[in-house]
């Protein structure tokens, strides 16, 4: 490749300028722009490297006739990339799969503790069905078992490749689980299609009472989910991913059964976003056959001082108090719920802007917690779910 390297990058990739403005052995011309400008005619004509987020569809329409040889997305998911077309045209592509796993698990921990505190679930007496047991699903399994939950796993590709004894069918999940949580990729075709994996028929057969989606919006038929919530006041849902983002169904957002509504920010901790950048930086360096020199940790703020939690004999209350400090999930819920009366254009703008300018949220390991009393059960659970206790 020519030593003159033209890079176009989404302005909302964390640390994009420090990471990509200088690459050993190359004369870099880095253009940072809003995603809406990336798709303008002629922008990518002489571009070698394209770095995006999920809002940019990377396909033949965008790249045909350009010089792009490497496309990287600073996101876990890659369903906005036409991977078959990229492969067929010898364009190397990369995503940041696994980079935000810790952030998503911290989000899910906050969700479970919030639902327990609201008396919507009893964590220790709950059977949870985890659909999708990849990177995040594996960590979810560890989390739920650490909390004392009964765990059912559904992952057809893994069940076929490994021992099926460790997995349940989707029918078993629907019949036996109190809660379902989805952690699948969005697969549009094949025997393992996950588009509307939870549809009207399956929701009607679900004997439990709570559904959580921090995977992909289209894994659940949102219209059917709304009807499911309307059918029984004991039904509840937690959604971080929605169909038709960034303009999800306002009636669904506002429904009383929507226990927690957040705008696709489960993986948006500061450290998760930095890891996204680190992943695609590493992938680009591998593509260019150069040694990586940029390290995200040199650009992140120092850990905060310890937060003191006044403890009592209720371990769940203690953990909930700590989680609300580490990640006040209700703040995101209140913001999103307030959008339910906006018109479509206002909602689209609000959703996109909140994600672009999301408040700083640190990984829990950088936000230590001190419990005022050494309650053994509280400390045991805190360590098990990743709270840094000092």
C-alpha cells in the first residue's frame, strides 16, 4: 500500500484523533467527519481506510468505485456491514467484538438489581433463560450463577458443536424461565435467524413475566412485545435495543410495563468506548503490518476515590446502593421515557444526540466502593459481580 494513507473516520469514535492521526511508517491524512457526511458523493473516492460506527451502512452503495481497502467499525455488532460484498471485493473489515462486554455485563447487573429492588423479580428465586451464549452470554451465565439464579441456556449453534446437554431448546426457555434475556447477534438468514426470534406466537407461549433485550432491536418483534405488555399487567420488559432506531415506538417506550428503557447505551461506558477504538486500531495495524503504539489507557482519566456505602443487614439493598453509584441506570431511563411525546424527527434527534454525547460512565473496576460494615454476604456477592471493594 502507498505510504500516503487517506483515512476517513466518524467523529464519534472515542479518541479517534490521538489513535489514527499518526501511524508508524505512513504519512497519514486523517479526515474526521459526522456520519451523515461520510456517505456524500465523492467523499470516499480517494480514501484508503474507513472507520465508522453503527450509523453508517457499509456496502456496495457506499464503497463501489472508491479506494477503500480496509473498513473498521468501532462497535461490537457488524450487521451494518455487508460482509459478503466486502469479502467478495477483497476489502478487509473488522469490528470490535468483545470490546464492550464488561460494560454490557455491568449494565445487566444494574438491571437485575434495579428489578429486584422494585420487587419485579426476586433474584435468588428466579429462573433466567439466556438466549445467545457467546462472549456476553457466557459472562451473563457467570453473573447470574453468582447471584444464585437458576440459569437455562439457549444457543443452537453451540449446542450442535458441543454437548447439547448443556443447552435448552427455545421451547424449554419459554416454558420454564421467569425472565428471558437476549444476547444474540442479528442473523437475517440461515437456520439460526434471530430476526423476530421473539415474535407474537412465542411471546404468547412465554410463561414468565419479564423480557430483557440488550442485544439487537430486531431480535424482538416490538409491536408484538407491546401487545404482550398490554395483555397482562404483571408483564414487564427492559429494552436497551429497539426496532427502528433511532426512532423507536413511542407507545412502547411509555408503556407502564416498560420497567427500564435506555437508548442503546449498555456498552457505552467510557472504558467500553475506548476499548472499541483499541480493537479497530489493533486490527488496522495488523492490516498495515505495523507495530501498534497507541494505548487507550494513556488517554483515560485516573480511577476515582472510593465511594462509601452505608450498609445494613440486607445484602441486596447494599448491592443496589453500590450499583446506583457505579451506574445510575434510572437516569438513562428517565431521559428516554421523557421522549415518549416527541414527534418522530424530534425523537430521532434526541436518541442520536444522547448516544453521541453520553455522560461519562466508568468501568466498575475504576470506581472502588467501601462498605461501612463488613457484612460477609454483601462482600461475597460484591466481589462475585465485579464490584471493586476497598
